[in-house]
């Protein structure tokens, strides 16, 4: 079955900014549309795409503090009609924080520019940004990079692990895109939006003040691009790493004490920089290896589909114990959290939907809590720290459910979904036609469908007219083409779907096709004599379904061959009236006055002169019987293929 993964070009936005939302389907779909996407805290525009790749622009709503975009189950299908069932998967949801973005550059630099951000150990930073040239590519669509360091202090000769976190996946971000002064970079690896490398301090670096020698790691603008070919603009949020003037010693240095510094004017900003600033080590001691792994969190729910009035228990499982993880670190859209409890690595809360909401999301962004060593979580972009929920659809069956909820009372949506494809049976009122004859074709579906149309029917040797019907029953009149001797009407696989989106798969079944034989332009045979070479229509039929009530002028109804003329007589052989059989094979006649009680008769003559008769009693308890109908026939001689009247 098909699945979907959703990504965003930015996870943090100002109210006047937008983000590019990308939808990647595991299988191509022709019915995935904007209406299949649930948006909370904003709107989508500029929808485009086809097959397995789609995109749109997200614009936050005024006053929104957070937003989410997700796709629930039962929203689209693949070419075989199988619908998606991954509404509770976390990678089909993206969350965004509104009003906290730090990158507000309006344009993308067209060439590498040494915009720099240098931070001292005391975090005094002054920002100056050089001019950038306008390439008419908005910065909201450009990827950015954030560089973090596993250690805050190095001696010359020591190493630390750097992590490069891109806002969007890139296939051309390499070690060559990273500029290093005062050290060397090695062991560069990674893919997508996360890369790591080893920084080894080789010298105190560039002196930016008399007492704080430093080294820098930076990524210039226009050095890597996202999947759309848009190149990076200069980012921010870079850490400070101190590099001492001392050579490395076998022991791990103790916490460093900054040397006295003379206040200096702040240095220029360099976005995407890791600045390493030297300090003086006053003492050393042997300690355990520093913790360089940030904590992570996984969010789960005991139910992903809630009936109206229901709640869900959410569980937050941390990879490391934390004393700073609280309810305020959790972003909730479409509901609220209560009954918060837990400690260490496990926490729980009760989710209650907002009245009227049909979907919700609960997630935790990066930099929300820390472990015992002070490292903050960096997994805000990972799929397992987000859950999406559907609520309050108010239906009792999956087939009638517009948003993927299970039957009221709970349960797993995957156990109630209709996965049986519909089938179709086709019948014809005739199998042998004269050159000028027509036939009533009836289509009976195993399940009601709103997508079955005349365009789903393949016709060979003729055409269909007077299409009508709905639900599981449809009909049309087949009219042969001039000069043809054989014709067929059939419905192939993948032509229509049921209410659950399952497409028919019975194109090879025998009962979804009818074959017709047609005369060679001589369809005027009848049982009253005529051309013995007639190979056209050889019969017709008529029946009485309601003979009316004797002594009244009640309507008389019956069935017959479409287009045939039916004449009705009373018990005394007086003509009551005549009528023509409709395209649906039904006829009705209303007498002009009371009809004598007794047996009435109906005689029919089709356009080729074939006749048939039926009788019925309009007395008390009387009723017509179509089985009383009679048919005129012509027996065919196999050798000469000519007809002989019988």
C-alpha cells in the first residue's frame, strides 16, 4: 500500500515568512490533492506536482505560535486502488514553530561571502552583515546549516566532534564546503541533513584580541543546495569552543578558567561559524570521557483515533534521564495536555481534544530539555518525537468515515477498512441484433460507486446512448455501427472504485463482458413470413407486471424490448390502448375508462416485426406473469446460416 513522507524547508518561521512543504509518496497516485492535507496554524498555496512528488507553500496564520501539516489514512490511493493506511506514522507530519526564526535574510548570496560571526567565551557578539546580491530566490526556500561542537574547550593537538545540521537534505554538501582556521578537519561523514567531522586544534589561531587567540569553522554561502537546486544562505546559532595555547597532555584537562581580558569592540558576524577561542588551563586531572551525545525523545500514544469525548494517554520516553523536561517543552495542536507526571526518562500525560477538532499533533522541538551534562536535545526534526491523531468523526463504519476514524467505541482503523475490490456483471437484453436494432445493456456492481461512468465502458462495433443509473445499477442502449457483424461491451480493471477507494480488479472475468452478433443489414425478419435469409433479430418479448384492477381505470404496466410497440386488449378483445416500451425495458398504459374484469392480453411488435404476447387477470387476486410471455423465433440452419420460420 502507498505511504507518504512530508518534509519542510524550515522548522522555525517568522509570521511574515513561508516554508516549502514537500510530499513524497512511495507509489504514484492520481487522486492525491490539496484537500487530502490537514493544515493547522496556517494555509497551503501554490499546490503543484504529480505522480509521487508534490509541493506547496505554507503561510502561518496571524497569531499562531506553532503549526503542523499532516496527511491522515484513507486519503489517496495508488494505481491499483489501494489506499494509504499510514495516518499514525510520524513521518507524514511536520511541525513548525512560529515567531522564533533567527534567519530573516531576504535574499540568497550569489557568490561565497566571508560574512563572519565570532563569539567570545563570554558570549559578547556584535553582528554586522555585508551586502548580498539578489538572485530573486527567497531565503525562506534556501537551506541553512547549524554547526555544533561536542566540547567547549580544546588544547592544541586535541580533537572534538562537530555536527552540521542542515535545514533541508542535500546531496552536494561536502568537507570542501567547510572552511577551517586554526585547526584541521577530518573523518567527514554523513548524508541528507546531518553530517559530522573531527576538528583537531593545531594552533591558537587568528588573534582577535590580545588575550583570546581563536580558530574558526564556517560554511560560506552558495556552497551546497537542496533537492530543488536552491543554494544555502548564511545561517546562525553557532557554538563557542576555546582553544588553549598549551600543547595536548595525556590527561583530560579540568574545567578551564578564562584568562583576564581587556574589553574589546565586538567582532563582525560570521553566520554558519564555529568559533574556537583560546583560554589558559590552570590545572589538569584525569577524568572520564566527556558525554558528547545529546538526549533524544520518543512520543507514543495508546490510541491514534479518538471518538468524540475520548482522551489518549501519551508517553514520552527519553534516551537519558533529565531534570529539565517539563510540560512546557511539549507543543500541542488541536487539544491540551493534563495529568502530567513522571521523572528521569519516562513521563506521561493525558491528551484531550479541542471541541470540534478532527485532527491534532503533539511534538517536541530541538533544544527543549537537557541531560545531566547539560547537552540539549537536537531531535526536533525526527519523526518519532511527533504523534498525529484523528478525532470525533462521529461515524459508525470505516466506509462512511471521511477522515479515517474507526467505528465509534474505539478499535484499530486497520481492522475495519474495506479492502475488497468491487466487481461488475454486464447483461444484454439481446445477443443477436438486426442491423437497425438496439439492445438494453445493464451494468450491476457488487458495491455502490460514485465514480462509474460511461467513460469506463469499452464498446467495440457500436456505441452506447441514454446512459443512466447510480449506486450499483446502471444501464444504456447499445446501437451498432453500420456494416459490423460482431460487437462487444466490457469494463476493464481499474475503471471505478467503491466508497473505500478500492478499484475493480475483475477485467478478466467473463461476466463483465457481453458479446453481440449483428445481421448484415437485413434485420427485418418476423414470424409472419418474410425473408428466409434473415440473420438479424429473431425474437422479442413482452410481459405484464400489473394488470390493473377490473372495473377501474388503474394503470397497466409491464416489460418488453425497448422500442417495441405494445397493444393491450380486454377480456372481450377490445383494444384498451397502445404504448411504446421505454429504454429501460418498461411500459405503462393508463386506460381512458374502466376496464372489464377478466383476462387481459398484451401483444408486442419490435422494429423488425417480431411479435410476442402475454396475458394477465385483473380480477380479485389476479396478477400478470412475465412467464406467460410468448416469443416469435427463427430456427437457424448451421450449414447455410439462413433462417426458416417456425
